[in-house]
């Protein structure tokens, strides 16, 4: 009995049987999609839906700054109101669908807003870094206090002197064992309170400077 010939076709002299792996791959290429592309699209879709979930927790000032499409903003507001698990799941699927319609620049803005909420703005980071620098200078160098009081005369002199003195006393000796394990030495209460005092004085000075600037503009 003769064998029934396989159905298929030739590509560049090679026979491709219908239903074979090569056949499926070639047909996918003709459609303009392949397995990896589908996987990437699915991953991007899931990421956008996760971003939509995170938007539910975004602070109102950051959320309003995004100026999202009205339909998406309403869908997110509705998702916040829904308490039923299945109802919320369906609503978030709808949110994900709307998220996929955003322009790339809008998605980038969403990511930046969420990052700012988690890690603070660039200005806030700079302010914290400056406070850390001043705290360390005040503890390490006697002459730094005079420089500080000259720049920030509203500081309680007695309080800051006491905190500096106590922070120096509390400074832990070099802990080689902790350093070898990548552990930072534990800081005392005065060290933390000095940082807070410095941070507050820097913020007050900035607020006063901004207010004076507005008065000059007026």
C-alpha cells in the first residue's frame, strides 16, 4: 500500500509539512508576529495593568499633575470605590485596557510620579543629602558650628551644642566585624535628633527665602 503523501509546500527547496514547527513559524512571520513578540506584548500588557493598580495609591497632588485622560481617571476612581473582589478585578482589567491606550510619554510620566512617591523628588533628595552633610560636618569639625550659626542664626544655639556634644560621645568605635559583614554601626539618639534639627532649619530657611522672593516679585 502506498503511503499517503504529506501535505505541505517547498520553501527555498526545503519541504515544509503543514502543521510542523517550521510551518507554524513561517505563518507567524507572515502575520508579522512570532512567539517572542506575543510574549513581549503580554508582558507589557501585564506591566501596564500593574501600573494601573499602583495609580490607586498615588498621592492626589501627583495624580492631578499627570492630567490623565478623563475616561481613565474615572475608571480609577470607580476602582477605588469598589470593594467586591470580583467586581474590582473586572474594573482593573478595564483600567489595564485604558492604560494600554496611553502614549509612551504619558506612561513615562506615570512611572516618574510613582517613583517620586516611593523615593521623593530630586529636590527632596538633595535636601536630605545636604542635611546629612551638615550633620557630619558639625560632628567632625569644631569650627563648623560657627559657620552654621552664621548662616542659620535662628537655630537654638544651646540645643545644637548639646546635640553635637552628645553625638560625639555616642559615636561608636570602629566595629571591624560589622564592617566585614556590610553592617553600618548603630547611631545614637543625639545623632538622629541633630539630623532632624538641621533638616528643619534648612527647610525653614528655604521657606523664608521663597516667601521673600515672592514679595520681591509682587
